[in-house]
């Protein structure tokens, strides 16, 4: 199967692309590839599916959101955080469903906080929005199309890069296996906490 992995240059995206690439043709895209894709640029999403026809699945690992001070950040900062990780993934999924064959799948990336996190209100909002979207939209999809969400906690490699304690982190390769189960399986409307 041809699988588009958005964000394939990132820590998690590279692990997902490697895991899926063992059995499938993976087309890894990001802002820096050709074709380039930016979740905040609808024209780049449209161009993606013209440039990469014949995909049977789309996986998005590109989304990230900043930690923002609830009281100190402005409305514009919150809106910017919503555009990429939440609204950008929704826009990607909607375009993908118009292009995928019957039974095709889209797997998005959310997140999970084990406990409230200082600066994490925006992330909590985005993650709750993604969960609600996936759960409801999956029930609306025609032609056997499927939509799922992987909601990992901290990725171990990201904690290492930030110089933080890795005790609560999950290796990217372990999280990647959950993406494969969504692409290859029959899951629909699932939120998988990895």
C-alpha cells in the first residue's frame, strides 16, 4: 500500500515511516520536502494529493503545539496553536477522505498528559478537540473509510533532546507500532493512548 506520512522528518514521523516502510511504500512529506506540506497552508494540502496520487492511507505526525502561559499568552498565540495541530489535521483528513479509495484510512496525532501540566491548557484543548473530531467524524465516513487518533504521552527521544528526565517517556518506535495497527487493521473512531 502507498502511505503518505506527513511530518516524516520529525522524531515520531521518522519512526512511523520506518515501521510502515518495512511492508509498504511510504511517501514521507514535510515542510522541507518536495512536495512540501504545511498543515497551516490549505493550498499545500491540496497540492499534496495532486502530487502523490494513489495513497491508501495518510498518517499525520507533523502536529505540535507550544506550551503557553494561560494568563500571559495572547489570543493570537492561542489561535495560532489551534491552526496547526487541530484545524490543520482536520483539514488534512477532510482532503484525504476525498482522495482515498474505499477502506482507506487516516491516522492523526494527538497527545496525552498524565496530569495537568503548567502551560498545557492549549495542548489539552487541542487534544480534546481532536478526540471529539475523530470519534464523531469516524461515524460519518462513507465507503468504509476509517479515522483514528494516536495520543502518545512524552516521546523518550524528545525528552532526551530537551535534556529532561526520560523515565516517563515512550520510545518513538513503540508508539509507531500503534500507527501501523491503525493503518493495517480495521480500527475506526479509536483513540489509542500510547
